[in-house]
């Protein structure tokens, strides 16, 4: 047995699991991030997988990755590059090594680096490490497949089932590298495979074998690390994806408002997991319908809203195009509706599994007529809970459709989420029509803040009709009167303008030479870039938009305060254009990328440093 190495403590570390789409890299990464969250680490994850349903085995285009960043304190991004790379085959090493730091530890399955594997990965020789300039001393070369077969030889499992456990051996190795408690992993698997205990036990056995292999055969150049949590706020935590947090936010809002939750949806990457998650919660009064198309998904949710429920519909950019007519109907009928847009790469089918922020102008303006609609954008996977809750509260209290923007990065990524106390969440009070208006009420009578009163069908004395044709402000009857249409248009606009949203907050230096501006999911990367620039001695600040319509009241004040402002976004400049329209004499610098991948903090820092030097 090799001599036990000293365990070294780190503040943070990044691990990337990679292999074929069927190699279970997403599961291995999820387990490792869950265990890390359980012990109090800050985490941020980034699943990076191809759009192919199943690419040819061992092909360069079929590689699936899962990156997880764990830290002793708050973690804002999944990390630019990894400290540990797990490559389950030659194609994974070839395509994923560019995401590894110089000197990173690399774990490979040597059984998947045969002549045919190397040929598929387009290696020119059998010296694949030398060809890529990788130091062999930093590589744990393990006959992983063979060892899994040996480990499960007496399990009674067939060969295909045994090979599916390869990911757990790699996970065991990673758990050894970071001194993780395997009991936590075992508990996770027992819960996941509660109905298949034999599968759970087989995977637990393989994980232990991977851990023991690392412990007993490690090279003297491979170190064992521990990332201790330094800040632990008491509470119950879980590793949660953005899509799951969004679903929980909707459930909490319906519960707080005392309403049924109805989701009308049509499956579309990367939003489908919200439908899957909500369908599990019938006991919470959740109704889910997988509709025949995007149009009916939105229209049925609007119908549920008319009937007195919290109506929600979920989709991605292509679905927003189709839902726009029903969204417009919600505007003129003034009914609460939440439209979840999990953005992905476009246009058209584009990059279905990749992330962009390219739907902003579409959800702000992409409808016929004057159709104002509140728009929000979640800033992280865990913030998706609050964003979904606040979007629902806004829709219900102001009788309006609301768009909630997330994207593939935050929807599929995860973070350590402290379970909230629902009793401490902000109250939700829909503007139900007062009983004293019985017999005198008409459909477009309004409360003091301009919001239309809500009369749920079936309530005696409040029978009414809504529809897509313009209605008279006083009587609710169909009207083509020019002055009435002008009035109703202005009333709908003012209702949205009256919505109170939190002011912009500015972090960093009060006398900054550069203000960094973004919206939605880029928060963590821009925050990390600001922190790095300040460490280099620059005076920099950051503000970030979560509420996009209406904008925070102090938007002009904040943006006009600084000599240099850079707006960074994953599109060609949509937020910058929108802000120029709203803020007089606002001419920002811009940083725009449309790569389908998260920002790289190092690239941001270099670009912002160039602006500071101008």
C-alpha cells in the first residue's frame, strides 16, 4: 500500500466529467455536486451536452460534459477551466482538454484508448498524451472498464449493465481526490434507486472500488485535497438546478396565494424539466397538461387563469414565437399569466442545448399592437426560485402576463439552495373585486393602482365576458371608439409602469472608473470579473438587471453616474440598445458574445481592462 499523502486544503476547485452521452457524466457530476452542497460547500455547475439524441459512440461530436465548481465560500460561476478532468474515452480527452488548467489532474479510462478509439478521436499516433502535450505524471491512467467488470463479476448483472457503472468508478476516484465521505454518496444512490436496491448496491460497490484504487495506487505526484466550508448559515440545503428551483417557486407562489397551479406546456429543450418536475406534485394542487403544441399550452394556461388559477406556460425562444398571440390576448384581457422562457441558442432550431440571452427584445416588443408586459430575468440557478415566485406575485397582483427569462446555463446548472420558510415569503394578494361592487361592477373597473379587478367565474353577481376585441373602459362592451382605445392603451401601459420593483444595487468601488452592467444569468461571471479587476488595483463597480420592464426607478441615476459603462451580454447588444432607448445620452461600451457557452471570466477581465486603459 502506498504511503498516505497529506491532505491539502483549498478554497475552491473545479472538476469536469466528460465522456460519451451514454456514459453517465451528468449523473456523476450531479452526485458530486450534491455531496459537496451537503457538506456546506458553495457550488456552481454547468452541464454541457450535445444536441444529438445519441451520437456515434466515441465520436468527437458526441462528447457530453459536466463541470462543477466547489468552494469554501460563495461560488459565482462554474469556473473557466478545471483542476481535474475526467475523460472516459479518447474523444473526451481530445475535445475537453482545452477546458483544463495547465497542470490539471486528468483521469482516463485506458480501456477506451485503443487503436479504434484513437482513430475515431482523430489522434495521429498511439502517443496521445505526447501529441497533446500532457505530462503523464499528472494523469491517473486506469483500466477502468476492466476493473468495473472484475468488481461486478459475481453480481449477476449482464455486461451492458456492468459497463453502465463506469461513471461510478470515476466518481469514486474523484471522491478520493477530494476526501469526500462515501456514506453521503451511498445515501444518495439508495434514495435514487430505492425501487432497485440491487442497482444501488452495485453502484455503491463500484464507487468504493474507485475510491480504493486511488487510495492504494496513487502516484506521489497526485495530491489529495479538501475544500472546507468556511461560512455555514444554519438551515436545510439541497443541490438544486435552475429548472427545479423555478418549479418550486411556482408551487410556493400558488400555495401562498391560495390558488391551484396550472402548467400548460409543450416539450422543448431546455425547458422540459419544469414540466417533468411539476408533474410530480399533484399532492400540492398542481395540474400539468402536456399540450399538442406551444399555442395550446399558452392558451390553456390563460383559460386556467380566467377560471381563477395561477396559469403558467413554459417554453424556449421558438415557442415564444408561437405563444405571442395568446400572450397578446392575456394583455388585452388583463389576466394573470406567467410565461417562462428558458432561452437557448438561435435563430430557428439553432443550438437547442446551448445558452444565449437573445430573446430579450422579442419578449419586450415581439407582439402586435401596444402590448406592455413585465419582464424579469433570473440571475442564478438558486435565484430561479425567487424569480418564479416574484413573477407569479407580479402577475397575480397586477393582472398581467409576465415573462420570466432564464436560459440553458442557469436552468441546467445548479447551486447550493437553502430551503426557504414559506411563512416568511412575501404575501400575494390578488385584486379580487370587492363584494360591495356586486351589481355595479363591470370587467374593466380598476383599483387605485390601475389594476383591473379580478372576478372569478361562478361568483354570483359578477358575470362578465372578456375577449380579444377592445372593450369600453366603463361598460366592458365591445368598442371601436378611438378615444376609448387610446384611453385603454394608456391604462394598460400605466398599469405596468406603476409596478414597484427594487432599485438597482451597485457593488464595488463608489468612485469606480468603470461600471459593469449585465442582466440575468451573467451575474456571476461579471461579479467575478469585477472582483479580479479590483484585485489588480482598478476601481470598478457592477450593477445587474433582474427587472427589465419596468426598469428600476433609479436606472438613469445609476447609469449616468459613471464616465465609463460597459454592457456585457450574450447577444449582439439587445440590453444596450434597450437602455439607450430608455436613458437619455447613454452611450456605453459593449461586450457581446454569441457562442452558446457561458462567459469566460479571463476574457471579460482582459476586455474590461482594455476599456479602463482607453
